[in-house]
């Protein structure tokens, strides 16, 4: 049940980011849901590997290179999903920032009920 709630929150965050950023285009709710699923899979599988491989530059940039990794994952998701387009690297970076902010806000509204059921 917790995974379903997180997936719905991520889908809503994707659709809100689509509304706020003119360089991001998601066709409909199903596309937003698919983007949320693909981003979750890429963040689970690919992101840790990229973080380990780029650890020296991440340390030298004081962690700012993680923003580049996030934007790259968003661009990869845009390549994998028809109906989801990102116009440039900067829009991908903005999308990842807006997505994080909206997810944090929605998770706070959730009240932590999903965390209590561990």
C-alpha cells in the first residue's frame, strides 16, 4: 500500500511540474504515471551506480554534481517514454528540482502515516 501511495504522489508531482514548466510536456495522466514508474526504476537501479562512478567529481563539487545526475536521469526517462518530452538539460534540471519540492510537500501532507506502518 505504501508503494501505491508514493507512486500516486510522484504522479501528481510529475503533472504539477508539467503545469509549472513550459519546457516539460506530459500528454496525460497515464503518461505521468509511466514517468513516475520509470523515474522510480531508474533512481533505484541506475542512480546509485552513477553516484559511485562519479564520486570524485561529486566530492569536488560539494555534491552539486548530483543535480547533473538527476537531470540526466530525467532526460533518459524522456527518451524512453513516448508522450513525455523535455526540451533541454536546463528544463530537466528544473523538472528534477520542482519534482523534489512537490514530492516533499505532498509527503508532508500525507502526515507520515505510511512511515508508521513499517
